[in-house]
C-alpha cells in the first residue's frame, strides 16, 4: 500500500527562482551516503545533497546501529552537516559542543517523541560511541570493557553528571 509523503529538497545554496535550481548538481555520486533521510513517523522524505559523505567515511559503529534506528521509524540523520533535534540539544547541547572541541563529530542522531522522548546520538572522532537517552536515563554505548573501566557501564539520571563522566572519559 502506498502512503502520501511530503518531500523536502534542501538545495546547496539559496535560489530565488525555479530556473536557478542547479539540477545537474543535485544527484550525488554513487559512492556517497547520508544525503537521503526517511522520516517514517512524520511521513517525510528529505533530500539534502550537500549532506553527502563518502561511503568509507561512515564508521562501523554507525553502520551496525543504523538498522535498529531505521526499523523503529526514527528520524535518522547522517552526514557532515548533522541536524540535531531541539530536545537533544536541550538535553546535551553543551556536551556536544565540548565533544566537538575534542575532535568528535555527530554522524547520526534520532529522536522519538512518541517513545518517551528517547534519542540516540552517534559520534565519531578519536573513538566511536553512541550516547542515548532512554526513558529519562542517559547512557553511553560502546565496548563494554572500556565502559566498565571508565565507570560508564551504567545509566545516569542527572544530565550534568552524565556530561562530566563522558568528558572525563574522552579527555582521559
């Protein structure tokens, strides 16, 4: 069964008229990813050619985790110009800024308001890991042994304690 969807095309630069749209530039090459977002819950497709990144730039952690996010209908964004949901920014915006200063980049994020406001954020930098909020508890998901040694193999109720612990681990 087909369902009606909205479609959003994000152009690489502003245009004033239909004739100014750079149609020839909009189809990404075959060896890139992260330029198409499917929002199943919102019934929306977003095409953003400027967000494309080379296939080999997508790390193994993101590739392994992509299916779990997509299959549950989350809004998943990947790519160089990551769009972070407002609720994720409200919860951990300053932490994400500090992580960016330490060389980490958000490569994917998902926010599900109808599922307790849960979210996930995948990061890549000196190491790759996932942060998530699940029913108001904050977690880091990475190699269990590493997380246990860092004291992060647990959930956090306090976002400030969570941010402090994550920063101590990545800086450490």
